């Protein structure tokens, strides 16, 4: 048998599927070029300091991987045979992920607000996610907030922007509402609740206002704290500007999800509880993962599938107010509504159902946020006072 022997000094031909050293060097160069191009595109879209830090770490990791590849080529310890089909699949997946991330950053970045702006929505008021109400102030939190001016914010141990509650024999009045009641752009002592309290020390006035709440959340909040506070009178401040829309939605201004009531027959069915965390809540809890627009897109899609927006044939506002009146009425408590502006349809409903109400419309508002100014709160206190003085529940408790 004739056998051919390889002559000394002549390399054996490369086996099929192997890559020559020059080809490997060219592949390494193109991987680095592609990585730099991707990094450059990301920097153009989001030229922040955090972007440079993340991209720098990614490039260091890429360089380390290439170095390990070189070491592995010379050592059997790092040698690993990979199926060409698996390598092609893995490469395709990585390229698709990178392409999707770059496309989102280049073309639809407007739908993904900056993480720093998300941190300012609700968190700068001292609020946090709440699975029963959507969001709620952090108990015992203190901070400042700036709109048209800078005000001090202090929440008590229950989470209300109010002093620690005192429970004694005095008649108790609970004011329920949103940012108008909470006192947006107003110091605590400028609010109508404090002005009423200063004028009537014979009463105990509690402020249950929470920014961004709709009537459905205010009703749930009242039920949660009713037995603890045991008010003798409940006054609902209805925001005509946005409460109707809020009562028809499961979204609290795009930051949090919220619970809502759905009219069922002659009653109401509570939906959306426990309240799911929105994609923005995910961003606040996982700031590193949220640097990826693709991850944020997937989280948003999951949230929309898990808790889709409700579809109402009619606004449930009137039904919610009726249920609130029944809830306090069966407990022997007075009830009234104050409207922040004109609302002919709701005013007609309140008159027909004999629910006491007062129109609190005034032009005394702030330049930022269009809420009541300090003078506006004085006007509101003067409008509400006669209704409280004439209420038989408070008179009976005073006697």
C-alpha cells in the first residue's frame, strides 16, 4: 500500500469548517466595528452620562469576550465545539434583539419617557405604588414640591397630608378628594380645611385628599379608613375637570394603574384589584433593566394584556356617588358634594337624588396647574361653611 507522508515544514490542509487565522482576525475587527456603530447610535439617541457608563461596560465585556476567544484558541481548556446551526440561531437572535433595540431608540423613543422624568411623577409628591388604590402617599414622608412656587409636604403616619388624627367627642368631618383637597401648590395652613378648622375649633376636620385620585379611588379610600376615623359628615370634592374621565379608566395619568368600578345591573363591580404595576412602576423598581427599550416594550405589552382598558357604555360617576351616599347614610353620617366648576348634568342628578351640593367655581386659581390659590381656598371655605353649620348630623353630635 502506498501512503503519502506529509513533508516536514508543510502545514496540513485545514479541515472543513475551520477558519484560518486571518479570517478570525477580520471577524474580530468587524465585531468591534459593529459594536462601536451600535454604541454610537445609542449615544446619538440618549447622550446621557448613564448611557456612556453602560456602553463603556458593554464594550469592556465585548473586549473581554474576544480576549477569551483568543486564549481559548490556544488552550484546550477553553475549547468548545458548537454546532453551526446553533451558532447561526444564536447569532440571528442577538442581531434581531440589537436591531429591535436600535429601532425603538431611533423611531419610537417618544413613547418611552426618560427615567428621570418618571421618577418625578408621583415620587416627588412622596407617593408610591399601592396594590389596593393604585398609588398612595408614603407614611411619615417629608419633602418639598415646586410648581408655581415651592411648598412643604409632610404626610402623617397614615399617609395623609394632615396632622396626626385626634379622636375625641368633637364632631368629625372628613373631606375626600384629589389634588384640590390635598392642596396642590398651597401650603398646609392655606388650605380650606385648615381655614375651616381654625374658625371652628369645636370640630375635628380630616383631610383625605390624594393627588390624581378619581371618585372611585376616593370611595375605596373612604371605606378603608371609615371605621378608624368614624366621621359624622363626609364631604366629597368632585373635580369636574377630570373625574368623569378618571372614573372610566384604569390608568392614573399614565404612571400607575388604578382600580375602577364597572356598572353591573343596578350595582357596581370592583375591577382591577389587586392593581397591577405599570411599566413605569417596573422602571422605578428595576432602573438597570429599564435602560433597554425592548424590555420596557415587553413589560408594557404584558400589562396591557393582563389589565386591558375598560369599555363603558356610560360613565359610572353617578352610580359611584350614589353608592357613596348609601354607604355613609346607612351608618348615620351626613354627606355632601362640592363641584370645582360647573357641571350641569351632574348638578341635575344631585338635585334629583336630593344629595346636598355646592358649586365651588372660582377664578382664584394658581398659574401652574390651575388649582385653587390661597385666596381660592378662602373662598371655598366660606362656600362650604354654611352647609356644615346647617347639617343635622353635626348639630346632633354637638348637642
